[in-house]
């Protein structure tokens, strides 16, 4: 019996095929790039940063523990966290390195002090926005160094889980204002906190009201339709958009159910299992953050939110010429770069060279906007300054308005 032909790329030391010109020159081995990328990524590992934000007492700290004690990293949960969780009074980051099948992930969850319990809650979002922008600033400072690190430590917030109180009514003005601001500088994933306090019908109704409210106020939470890459993306994300905000329950204690240890909340009526999809939507939140959208969250953080911050900062250090419009800080009715739907250059891991990436972004916007093009000064990461015909900068809400031609 003849041997099966070997599949996959030939080993590097294999002799070149000698079966004729077509075979000799036909196989380039491009598919092996995927293996190379996989091996490289496995060696370097991932960094992923989540932040929890919301009013005091909604279960943010409990959720941090739930995340670390659930299947994401049951092994690595820290023993010191068994005691009763005190009120959070300052920003606190917890990092665990999680390893699964040889892939390492450094997961950092930043817990924030609750807000909304003051008489005057004006500007209570400031410390949160400041923290997020500080991380962009840190990254930018590393990036523009002449001798920069090969791998810049990434502390940027990739996803911000916003806790909505389970009132069962509508979003409060404070929630709307907070999300409106956060959404401009990071990926916001809203959740209904303490969902065990609502009946199933109340949960469904509340969810619909929140979706309506967000739409009515032009708040585009993650995953945003404008960033869907293709029909497949849209199909998957549409399903998620229907379910957002997830109704979650947090717990940091384990209980015995049918001989198994489960993470849950013990009540007089039974145990609410946080990892049971029939009880709450915590598993959906965890899957979105880690299993299905981790890379997308990182890509959008780098290519949209950080890029916006970078443009603003570099523009700031390179004052506009007379008559040119000044760019304001991100999150403050910030004029944004316009990227037409579905044309966002991806995958960004291939665009590590930001100049290249930025060039692509410009070519997309330049091509698309034609007459609406404006002159801008750009300062490259390595300090070179260049005046180019760049994209038209749109002012105001929503952050990424859809293309006028598509309306
Ligand atoms: N019913 C219910 N209670 C919860 C849930 N999650 C947390 N709790 C309880 O709510 C209380 C407050 O929880 P924390 O996690 O400290 O809330 P927090 O949002 O971190 O509060 P601050 O630190 O003050 O901002 C605790 O008694 C928790 O046990 C939940 O999903 N359902
Ligand atoms: Mg707390």
C-alpha cells in the first residue's frame, strides 16, 4: 500500500519537491504563517484588562471575584479574598496569569469605587475617565521613545463593564451620562447588576427598556454596529446586541449542589448558580469577554480609542496652523476620525507599525470623503512631523457617525 502524502508545510530541512516545475514553484508555504503567528503568540502571551464601573453596592467587587473564581481561573483564585468584601474606596487592580493549553493570559481586572452615593454626583465620572486616559498616556509615552521596548506593557482598559442598578424602570440620567462619556474612550459592556432581584419577565422588560434608552440617546455600547467587519461578524454581533445588557449575578462562595461544588448565592429558596445559564447571564458575559471577543476588544481599543487619544495628544504638541480647527480631548465632544462602515483596516496585529496603520486609515478616509478632505499636521511616533491631506474630522455625537452616503 502506498504511503499517504504528507499534509501541511514541509519541514525546513526537507528537500525541494522534484516532481516537475508546477509543484516545484506552486507551493510557497503561506499557510505556515498561521503556525508562526500561533507559536509567537503562545510565547509572548496575551494581556487583557477589564474594568468594572458602577454605583456603590451593585456587586462590582463581587463580580471581580466571580470572574476569577469561575472557570476562567478557578485554580488561581486568591485565598485572601474569602472574607466579606469591604466597600471599595480606591481603584484597585487584581492580576492573574491564566494558562490553558499552553496559552498564557495575563488578566487584570480593575475594581473602582462606586459612585452615585453623594448628594452631588456631578463629575463623579472624572476619576474613571482620568484612569482610562492615563493608561493611554503611559502607552503613548513608551511608544514615542526613541529606544522603545519591543513589547510595550499594555495597561489600557480593553473593556469596561458598566453595572446598571436593577430598578426595573429605565436608565437613570446618571447612567446615561456616565455611559455616554465612557463609550467615547473605551468599549462599554453594560450589565444588569444583581439580576436575582428581578423576575424573568422583569429582566426581559428591563433589558428592552435599556436597549431603547441607549438607542434614543445615541449611546453605542460594545459591540458597535459600525465596527462589524463583514456579514458573519454582523450575524454574530446582532445576536449579542439582542442580549445586551446581560443580567448577571455575582458570588464568591462555593456551595455543594448534587455533589458538585458550584459558585453561587445561597438563599432560603435555593442556590442561584452563577455559572448556570438557566439562572443568570454571567456565562454570556464571560464568554463575550474572554472566549469570543477578547481579540476584537483589544483591536478596537488599540485602533479606535487609543488612536483617537494619540491623534489628540500629538496634535496638541503640534499646535494647529492659523485658521485650523483645534482638536479637543477625547470624551469631550471630541472630533473623531471618520472610518466608513466595514472599512476599518484589520487585522490590526498585522499593523503593528502604526505609521503603516495610520497611512491605511488615511487612505481609506481620503478615498471615501473626496472633497471633504482637510489639511492636518501629523506627528509620527518617531517624532517626524508631516502635513497631509487627512480625513475630515467630524464633530460631536455619535462617536462614529455612519457614512452620509449610507444614510
Ligand atoms: N442579591 C445579590 N447581591 C449581590 C450580588 N453581587 C453582590 N451582592 C452583594 O451586594 C453587596 C455589595 O457588593 P460589593 O461587591 O461590595 O459591591 P460594590 O459594587 O463593589 O460596592 P462599592 O465597593 O461600594 O462600590 C454585598 O453584600 C454582596 O454580597 C448579586 O448579584 N445579587
Ligand atoms: Mg467594591
